[in-house]
């Protein structure tokens, strides 16, 4: 799944999030609260309100809930239009109730924020704007028109003009702020969730490729004996039976061995065997394996492997973990994509750390992006140079997010800088990515170096 597909998912996956039962349950709580508020106002505080119309407004909400509950199953998920209409109904119902009970002077006016917040988290942007606009309109109307509340003596209960104006401004700002805040948090959470799914898919794919390599190696090992038999028989036929035409037995033997080869391949294709020799490899070999798909793309990729200060240290053998290979491959791909001519990969190690430094001679990381590297779906305006280098690149940052996430799972630390930030000298250097691991986290246990690895193990699905 590529970045464009994830962009489509991110834009269109918001529908059908909310179950009908969820909104119906919330509405029952609201109805209960409204009934209790009316009873307390009338029988506890002796306030004079329009009880009859208030009961009708609350009754309309009860009928809507009963209608929804009996007409549709409880587990029904609402479409975009249905969810929008339900939230609009709640705003209008609450606004009518507030109109009958003092309007802007009623402190329960804050409850208008509830459907606005829900719309910001579950609806598309256009539908959210409709709900927000409806809420702002109702607030504006209620600030100017309402049936006043009177106390037991008939005196009107209302806020001073300045406080009423301030409450209207606060409600307007609150609707806009909460809608924007909830929307931003929801979008970021959804983007992160989609990106983590993409990371899992990438890791799964890399694991399958790694397993396939083990199967191929095991196939070569298992087929050694029958192939040797075939070669021996062929040699005997050539030396001893040059003048004989009756080669049926030998031909049958060759056929039997070929069938044996087929059965082995078939068995390995179903179950697979994990070649223990492929579990570890020298550090440089693993990095070269990660870079291999991008070696013939018209850019020069140079490798340099050496210990940093302690020259006597031998090159470590590390575990061929799929997340390491895939993460490094994404970083190298990015460097090759934006390099002019050359990518340099420096591999170094000390007694405590292993470092891979990937540098290209491109334009470097834009200042507007460098602080956000590692965030999924980062967007920016693309320059013509980017379009020429990567015509199909969407600029969403998903590849770097996957690389960063996978490598950090292996205990790596990543640093992204530009060449001019590290004093690269006269030779132009664009972006530089430095990946550093604690040596103990990825190195093969030193006690196991040189020891027998044992037999290949079945890798059952």
C-alpha cells in the first residue's frame, strides 16, 4: 500500500465510525438531564418558564430516539449524512429549549458545544462546517431573542448587557476553538494510526522476503544430495555405458531423483525452512543488502566500512532483522531519489556503538520539513526540482516515518541534518542521516561467534 492510497484512506475513512446506539444513548442522557433541569427549575426554585412548550421540545427528542431504536438495529453504523442530520437535530432541539428558557441567560447553553465536538471528531470537513455554522447561527439568534425566565415574584432573570455580550463572544470562540482543536487532534491520531498500519505491513513484507531467502538457501542445501546422485549416475553412464543403448535403469534412477527434488521443493514451499546461516551477517553485508535495490538507478553509491578510533576492532556481525533492512533501505532510497550524482554510506563501529551514516549530494532537507521528519503525512509545496527527481512522490513523509519507526524498534537513534550544518567542507553534501545503535542491541552474541549454528529449523506459517 503506497502513500497515495493512504492519503485516500485518510480523507474518506471517517464515515461509518459512529454507531447509532452511541448517539442514541448520549441523547437519552441529555433528555434525562433536560427533564431534571425543568423539574428543578419549576418545583425547587419556583421559576416561571414555558413548561408546556418545553415538554413538547423534550418529547420530540424522545420520539426521535424511539423512532431510531425501533427502525434500525442497535449496531447500525451511521453514514455521513445520517450522523450530520442527527447532530443538527440535537443542536436545533437544544436551541429551541434554550429559547424557551432564557436563551443567552441560561447557563446550560454550554451544552451546544457537545454536538460540535462530536462533529469535529467523526465527520468530514464539509459536514463539520455545516454543524459548526448551525451552532454559531443558533448562538447568535439566542443572544438576541428568547423567552425570559422569571422568578416567583415575576422579576426577569437576565445577565447585564456587558456580561451577556461577553457570554455570546465566549460561546462563539468556544465553538470555533473546540471544533478546530478536536479536529486537529483527531486528524493527527488517525494519521498516526494509518502510518502505524503501513509500518506493520512494511515489516510483514520484509519478514516474508527474509523468510524467502531462508527457503532458497535451505533448498540449495537440501538438493545437494540428489543433485550429486544425478551427477554420479550421469558420469557412470558416460564412462561405462558409452556403447550400450539399454539405459532404462539409469534413466529411471535419474527420473526418481528428479522427482525427489520436486518433492523437496514442494515441501519447502508449503512449510519453509529457516536457514540459521542467514540469521546473522557482517555489518557491511547487511547494509549492502539494504542498498542493493537502489544500486543501479543512475546514481553512484559508495561504501566505506572501518572502525572509528579503535582500529584493531573487527567488523561486527549483526542480526539480519527485517526492521533494520527495511528501515535502512527506505533511508537509502530517499538519498538516491534526491541525490544529484552520489550517495555515500559510511559504516563505522566502536566497542559500544555501531553507526551508519547516509549522505547525498542533493539540495538537502528543506528547512520547513527538517523539524517534522518522522511525522507521517507531512505535506509541503513541491518545487520543480522535486518533481523532476521524484515525479510520483506525494511528499507525505510516510516512507521516512516507517523507516524511523522500524529502526527505533531495533534501539537505533536517528539524526537528520544538512551538510552545511555539520561543516562538510568544500565538497557539496546535501542531507545526512546518521543511524546509531548500541552495539549490544543488534550484534550477534560474541559467545556464539564461530560456534556451530545447528540444523535448519522449520518455519511453519
